[in-house]
C-alpha cells in the first residue's frame, strides 16, 4: 500500500507496525528501534537471520550521540562531512539499544539519511528507526515504492520517489585512531580518505554476516546471474536459455542468443550506474530470463561498490 501521507506512516510506526521508508540509498523496512516486537517482525518479514544486525536511522548527530557511549574524534569528523548521507558509523552502543538490534554485538550501526521526507518523519517521532532494505532476505534491494509494494503489498510504504544513490550506505568502524572500511557503499573509499587520510580496508566478497548486507549471497534476482569483463564470451557456455546482458556504458556487440540488452550508464558516470543498478535488475527480473550476464565495472570509486553488489548477487 503506497501512500504519501506522512500522518498515516507516523501513526503506523507509533502503533508498532512496519512501514516502507524512502532514503537516498534504498528503501528500508522500518520500525521503532525501542519496540522489540516490531524489531522482531522485521526479521520475520524479511526472513532475515537475527545474527545479522540492523542499521539505526536518526534525525541528527545529537540523536546519534544519545544512543552511544563514545563518539570517536574521526567519527565526529566524518559525521560532520557526510551526514545527512549514505555513511553508517559503527559505534559502541549504550543500554537504550537492544541486543536484538545489534545481533548481540556491543556496537550499533547508525546513520542520518539524506531524504527530506524521511528526515521530516524522524523529526516528528519520539524514537529512531531501524530500517534494513525493504526486500526479502537475499533479494534485489528496492529503489522505488513500487518495488517495496511488490515485495510486501500489505505494508504501508511512504512514497519518496526513486532513490538518488541507488546502493546501500558505506559502513565504517573505528579501532583506536584508525578508520576501518567494513562495507563498500554509496560513498567511495576515496571520498572518505580525502577527509581522514588512509583507512584500513576490511571488505571482501566472503566477509561474514556480522554487518548489514555482508552475506556472501545477497541482492540477487530470481534467475542466475554472472559477472564478467567479457559478456559475449560467456554465451559459448550457455545454450537454450533466455538471456539478458546488462552492459556498463554501451552494447558492444549484439548477438542473436541475447534476448535483452540494457545499459547502466551511457555516459560512463559511476554515480548514474549505481543509481540505476538495482532498478535495472528489477526490470530484468520481471522479464522471465533464465540468465542475466552483467559486464563488470572499472574497479575504482563507486565501481568497486557496484562490483561488490554484483558479486554477491552472483554467488550460488
């Protein structure tokens, strides 16, 4: 059920219901962080393991401070630059945040979303929101209200238009004076290092699931997906299948074996490619394809984030 009425969404949250929430990254499945029944319902609705923690969305830096025991200097520096925005900070939680939210870990993941409607909503509530992506566990993340409604038609979804970033937030943690990259996201490692200097990179396709969105298999369409630098070369290995190719900048060569050719970013702009990634995968997923072949992107800036999502989507 899609609505633009903020009062309906606010009332649903106060009553302990789940709602679909727009952000600049992807749409979230949101609930009152302090309502344990509502938080449990998120895990049940998504079929998400309770060992996979949730990100808390707050209205401001001061609201974030109210949930943690310590705010490192470099965390403060990054928050001042990137909040509101697609940066999640891993910080030591205080007793107000339940172990259910953090999957029994001592730290909580927090960010201030950069979406005017959602910020308005957060400022009208007496509680922050937990809001993992509004999709069944391991499926393609939603970037429109219609995507959420397709997954969960009985839940009210606040329509905030198409997501501007189109991929999830970047996650960083802190070890003493060191900043640690824990998940690639809508802010590149280069942008973070421009603010705080060299940071530690502890991301990999096989990272364990003690952070949001870090299972080996994630973001997947209903059919098989392959990622490669040479999409047409893969055709020799597949026969009698309905195939779609998702190209980075342009359709290099058309083949009679390929039913659908789509392009992520005709200009090569990586921000546009990121914005279009999940939306295009949703489009292809509705075409009844047996196989989606995706051209791997350049391994720099947001290309790294996009390749990370594709590699997880391709995991069997």
